[in-house]
C-alpha cells in the first residue's frame, strides 16, 4: 500500500510546538489549499483546510521559520484520527504527518511577516528566506539545518565582479565548436 500526500498552501495559524516526554519536538498547525474552477460560467474557489503535524527536528525548524500565512509545500502521509469528545460523541478527522517540507515564501513576503508585531507565541525571530530563484527545503531524516544569516548573504552579495582587464580573452575558431 502507498500513502503519500503533497499539499501546497498557506498556514492558517502559528505553529504550536510541544515536546514529548522523550524530548522529541511535536509541532501542530494547519494548511489551507485552494482550487479555482468555473461551474456554469461562474468562477468559484474551493478551499480545503488540513491539520498538519511535524515531528523531531522539522518541528523545531517549522516553529522557528514559519508563521501564520507562510506559504509551504509539505509531503507526508495521511492519518485518520478518532476520539470521543467531552459530550461523549465520537469524532474523527484526517490530518497529515509531514515528512518533508519546502518553504516557498518570497523575500518580500517574509520581510512583511517579520515586520508585523509579534505576540508572545511569535517571539524568536522570523523566516530568513532563500536568495531569489532558490527554494529552501528541509527533510525529516537530516540531522542538522543551517540557515544562512543576513550578514552572510550580504557578504556574498557585496563581492565585486572582476574587472574587464582581469578576464582572459579566449580566441575560439567557429569550426572548433561541436554544435
């Protein structure tokens, strides 16, 4: 049997991080995905809300870099949860246990969320985005996750291009090009 779910959407609430008695991180939140379609000539949008759970190091990474509204791609497995509520009613829902995630926010999106006022649950910094054209990803089996700081990015961007005097001139005959 095969159980794999891939979702792309925005987080509907901030991460709730807790730790098990064994010290493993468990982070819970939800993701909203949408589908736009036309029915009888009328444009419609269907939104689906799914609870997601991160475990281990990915729970800590998600808590550190993701906030309500963050765009994310998650891969995981679908779970069916059942419980009895306070009124004795049987309840159930589907949720996704995240195995892999990719943070999809652009630099401007994450800066806007970092400039927003932080409440007590949000303290600890915001998401540091990848450089333009790149995506960050984190997979559960990895042991460490190192996020480049803004200072490192500024140092990399401040490197000057070589002057035209230092670039060697290469003389290639058109007959030597194999295509």
